[in-house]
């Protein structure tokens, strides 16, 4: 009898837990629907507000992606151009005011569909259709009529010029002359230090072997490059301090005597340049690492350690330099296999930012991914005022806690974060399989993947799916760690693990 009562009690407790979980999910769903419905209404309002302020402060309108599909932008501010290269190949590019938009641009910049936007766009379409019907009923009833879909598009025109092709190629990774920060961006000495620098390269920290050598002459025949270089690439809205404040101090003296350790601030983050005319595509990020570190330091063979967003850039480096990467160490890689027949960038956006208020990290990702002007407001309140928030944090903790994570999180611009998120994380969804295939064929490249079991932003399944693409990859799922504590909090252990990986090579 006592055993039966215990079983019944456990069943009741289990049923109660399941009921609570279901109720919690329903509550989260309802609250999420309300909150994101309000944000759908708020974002276009902020769009108008920011356009007015931009015009008053900077005397020009700032372009945005609010109510614009890619075709709408073509009709208003750009034209499709058919460019014939000297090799006889034809490529479609788009000229947008003073920028040339390449095919690296993610569709999610245009195809995000908030509830309010869909309501407005459908209403406008119905009004247009009603007007056309009143003017010519037969035109609307004709199923072959393309008027409503192409009325706003301008025809493309052919340009036979190798100069345009060369200018497009030369634009990649090239920074324009420094301009003043936007009024909504921070202009403190740290964030705007690149404006006073004559170098158009990324900021980076180098430690270890030969760290005193910052610019190796190209004709220096006595310098020997080898697999003794390591490039550390941080994740989204972070900086090189993610590495220099954690694992760098924990490397052994032997490791520091054998390896040069490079920790770089990606374009648009930390102390690196934050150009307002850049679209922060994957190509630009890789090109800038190449210009800033690899060429000046004559790096030929190297290891790569990357976290989150940095994993995509690391795979792109490995694809660009086949055979040069001795090992890839990836932490929490954002890999989402795209199902057949599904648009890759949109699929990754919905996996990464599912429009939920819980957990908080998913809510933050949704704000940053879906709402251009709401996220700009967050940057205005947090990033521009980061000195104030840093002061508050130091007062509360009485300087007992290092705030390097806060500094890295706040030292960026909205323009850089917005475009990097869409053009790198979402826009490369259809390229990831090709990069992984190339790495799989590089048998000499050792691949090690670490992932936190409790990672609520990028689930551990991302790493498990990656192993399916690269069977030789060694995947370690670390218990009781998340997206940040996969390194922070276990930096001594991780430093030893890295040393073992490099030693084996």
C-alpha cells in the first residue's frame, strides 16, 4: 500500500510539473504576442522620429529598411545593373546612392515581416488594387497581368565596363575617409579612437613569441613564418578583451614563448574602425583581418580560436586559405542546417531570434534582430551612455568585479551590429555547408568544438549538427555552462585545453 501511494504521489507531482510547464509556455506565448505586437507598432514610429532628428542634426536623411522590400528599394534609390566582366561573365549588382550593394547582403534586412508592417503593406496593396480595378476592371481580372507586381520597378540597363568590375572588387574591405560619429553613437576617446588614427586597420592585441614585432617587412627573408601563430576571434557585440582578460593571462610561459597570440577587434566593434558606409558583410570582415594581421605579420600557417559569430569568420578564413589553418577551435558555433526548399537567411533568423520574451537572452536577440529602430534606441541608451553605466557598475560592485564584458558589449555602433548580425549570421546560412565541406576535405586541419549544455542562445544541437558535416571533429559539450561561461569562469581549464590542441599539431 505504501509503495502504491509513493507511485501515485510521484505521478501527481509529475503531472503537476507538466501542467505548470504548459501554463508557463502559454503565459510566455501570450505575453510575447502582446509585447512584440507593441514593438511592431513602436518601430515605425521611431523610424519617423529618427529621420526627423537625423535631418535636424546631420542635415540628411538616413536610409533604413523599414517598409522597403528589396524591389521597393530598387525603385526608389537604386537600379539593377547588369555588369559584363572581361571574362564574359554577367553579374547583377545594385548601385544605391554612393554605395554598391553586393550579393553578400542578407535578405532578412528587407524581408522581416512584423505584424504591423504586414497589415500596412496589405492595406496599401488593396488600395492600389481597388484603384486599378476602378480604372480598368479587365486588367485586375486578367491572371497574366503583372502590373501590380512590377509597377514600381525600373528596368535594368547593361554596362560593358571592366572599370566597374574592378571598382567593385576594390571596394571590398576598403575603408573610406574617417567621418564623425553619428549623433546617436558614442564619441568617447575609446570608441572614437580610430578617427584620429591614420591606419585603416583593425585594432588587435598581440602577446607571446615575437610580440614586439608589429610590422614585418615583406622583404625580410630572415623572418620564418610557421604554425606558431594563433588568431582569436570574438563573438557578436564583444571585443578582443573576451580573450585577453580570460585565457591570455592563463597560458603557460612555454606557450607564450612558442606562439604569437593575436586577439582582434572585429570591424565595427571594440576599438576597431566603425565606418558608417560599410555594410559589414562577411567578405569585409575577412578582408580586414587579412589586411590588419595576416599580411603585415606574414602569417602563412596558423591556428584559429573563435567564439559564436567569430566561428563563421573562422570557417570563411579556412575556406579562403585551404591548407594554411592548422587547427580550428570553435566555441558555440551558430550552425543551423537549412531544410530543403527553405530560405536560409530567414530560417536562421527565426531560429536565432524566435520572438520570445523568455529566456531574456532570446528576448534580447529578438530585439536586436527584428526591430531596426528599437535596437537603435537601445544602443542610444546603453552604448552611447556606457561611461555612465560603467560608473554605476563600479559603484555597485565597488570595483570588485572586472567589467571587461560590459565594456565589450557596449563599445560598438548600431549600424555595425545591425548589419553584422544580418549579413554575417543570417546572410551566410546558405554558405555554411560549403565552408564545412571545404574544411572536411582539409584532413590536416584539426577541428575541435566546445559548447555549453545550458546555452540558451545557441543550443548544443548546433555543434552536434556540425559534427555530422565534419565527422572527424571532436565535440565537447560542457555541462553547467552557457554561451559566456563556456570561457568565462573556466578560463584556466580552457587555456590548458588549447595548449593540448596545439601541442598535438
